[in-house]
């Protein structure tokens, strides 16, 4: 008799899954967002290609992005030639999914894609980032990362340089947000984008897509922020002012509702005094001045 499983899967045993090429979609389940990468082809047209294996790479001090691709893709050829691209992120729109699906079919020249494209391409608002050297961006996107290929660091790293896949290490030059989303990005608002998801190519016959449920936020319990939380929040405020761990430990008693306000005040004081690193002594001195 086959054992029935409950909704949590506790009665279902684990079994090995065969290891295959493209294992993240042929041997396992991996749902994620994806980027629509715009790049300039040899004729000067902006090409659009969807990429699931596209994710943050460096997040402290440097801003970079990693794209893993077939080495023969048109996007890879374009980016390696021009060193420029833009990562466009769109909200879920069932009417656009068919276009995204067709974009993913390999080997299509840009002119062929543009014949059925339903996205609107516009020039970048960034000064100096226009055709013919830089691609256009997708007007439908809620955010765009404008990037430059880091050829030097790729060539210095044998994992990136010699892999059977193409690893595009992209330095993020600019982050563009639609104005209506700018006030929401730090989580203080009440909305998140309805990010489109993909579960990849499955069963040699279909791509799977999905939409997220409406996002919601939960407050972190106010037990007096632990120093790791303070340290993380403090070092997100301004890249020119770094908080030491010891300084963060001195700030753990601040109620969460006032934490950001206090940290921003310390950053302003540090910049006014030419201080690049807030250490424990600097925090002590500020506290002494307030008495």
C-alpha cells in the first residue's frame, strides 16, 4: 500500500534526484525572479533576453550582479562586445508572459524579436547612456540596473573565465526606480512590486511562470535591537560613513521606532566633522555632548 502524505510532506520519504545538466531546473525546483536584459546588437538595435540565473553578487562596498548563461547566446555576445547592458525587472502581467516566453527561444536575431515585442523601449534618462553604445531600457519595468561588464575581474578569476557557462560579472553603474516606487524601497511604505516569477524549463516542453501573492510585512519584535541588527541598519545609510561593531553595540538600547532617526543623526554629525568611521569613542563623545 502506498503511504499517503499529509499537506506538510512529513510522510513522504526523500529519494535521490538524478544529477543532470541545468540541474537547477532538471533535477530540482528553483523558483525566482528574472531579469529582462537589454543589450545592443551588431546592427545597433536593442535586444531583449530573459534570464533566470541572474542575481546579486557583491552587496557590501561594491554593487555587482552575476548573470549565468549559455556562452552562445546573443545577449552574451552583445555584452562581451559592448560591455554594456541593462537589467529590467517587470511586474507580473499575464498579457506579457507570452512575449517573455518567445524572447527566451535561442538563436533569434533582434529584428525578429522586435517584430512581436509588446514592451516599449525608451532611451535611458542617465546622461551619456544612450545609443549607439548603450541599450535602451524597458518603459514597463519598475526598476532598471544599468551595468558595465567587468572584463578585468572575469579574466583574473579562472572560475569565471574558464567555466563551460558564460559568467557575466556586471558592475551596477546606476539603479533606476519608477518614481512611485522610490518611497517604498526601504520598507516604510505599504507596497511591494508584484514581481513575476519563473520556475524554468520543465519536461522538455514547457516553461513555468507564476505571480507572487500580495506582499505583507511583519515588525521585528522590539526587544531592544541586537547589535547585529543595529550594525546592519547603520551601514546601509551612507556608504561614506561606516559604523564599527563596537559602536553598534553601544546603540542597542534605542527603541526600534527611533533607531533609523538616531542613526541618521549620527551619520550627519560624522559627515559634518569629517569622520568616515563611527567608532565607540565617537558615540561616547556624542552622548557626552547631549547631556
